[in-house]
């Protein structure tokens, strides 16, 4: 693949895991990279691990004024331009049966994933268009495509994000801005240790993954790097799985976790079938 010398890229959720791996891949190919997240301490730690001249800016992706400032800072670090954004900020505030879900937790999960992508790309779009090679890559999830029992709020947030970004791709195409999403499966990050260390939920994953292993952050970063760069110049509006083939089969079952939290609640019978 060609170099990214001269590219300027903002990576949200860049303080660890997939976001940090994306930043490392982009830096290795010559891009000027700014990592963004809510915790300045996590960003500082990530910058130290990356060991390169990475810029960092603390911001909440759901706050428009904060993201306007973050986009401006990324452009300044890139010599006045912004060529790409990796929208990796996301997550979930609820894991469990939807019939037992706290409304505020579901609302916050949808806002983080859907509105976070909306605000970030809304703020970045003018500079991406100006660059002449703008690319936005949203980091979604296999859970946004197939059902994962007890990850319904997260899945809905990611599915909403995928659709929103497809519309952005259609609307921004005339300006030369490409918009795509990647859909990781189970990835060995610090947030997934409770799963990847073993147990019934990991077994549920591995039974549905044709390639038979957990993914690494670098597996996702390689695809993101491709979608940022010129090699993917005629690809837009796509949601591409990077999950070892799990989307050929079905989602995992988080029942073992959910039962430990909710099993004593009488409403558990609604999802347990007894």
C-alpha cells in the first residue's frame, strides 16, 4: 500500500484498544495523527506507548462545541488540513435483557454511538471536503448487524450509526468525501478481558467464528488504514465486517453474564423461557 505522507487524521476513542491500534497503523505509514478521547490521562498514556509525535485532544464526541475544537486542533497538527477521521468512540452503558434495561442507560448508549458519529462527521465534513481526499471510517460492531442476546442497546446504537453514515456517504459523495464503517467481531482489548480470558461467552463466540480465533486490534486497524488511504478511493457507503467470518453465522450469547446480574429478578423468566 502507498504511504500516507501528508495525510492528517483524527482518531476518536484513540486512548486504547482499537483506536490506539488505528493510530499506530496510520503513524507507521506517515500520517500526522491526533488522538481524541474524554480522558486526558488515557490519551497521555497512549501517546507515550505510541512513541511518536502524536497530538492529543480531550473531547466528548456528543458535544458539538468540543468536537469543533478537536477537529480544528487536528487540522492545525496536520498543517492546516484534515484528510480523514476514524470514528472509534463508542460503547455501551447497558448489558442485559431489554425488558429490564434502564431507560437512561439505553438513551446514553444510543446517543454515544449515533449522535457521537453524527456530531463528529458534521464538524469534520467541511475540512474533509476541502482536502480533496476526505475519508471517514466509523468503527461499528458485528452486534449492529446480527442479534447478540443481551447486547440490544449497543446493537441498536451501532445499527443506527451504520445507517446514519450510509446517508452521510450518499450526501457527501458529490464533495468527494467517502464514508464507510468497519464491523469488528470479538477483539482482544482491555475492555473485553472478561470475555477473551475464557468462559461460556467466549465459547459462544468461537463456535460461530469460521477462522476459529479472537481478533486483535491490529486486524481492525489494517482495514481502517486501507479505507483511509488512496487504495480505497472508489469505496464509499460500505459496512465491512472484520470478524473472522462470524457474520456468516450468528451473534454470541451473553446469557452467562446477564444471568449473574439479573437471574434473581422475576422478569428473568421472560428471556430464560421458564
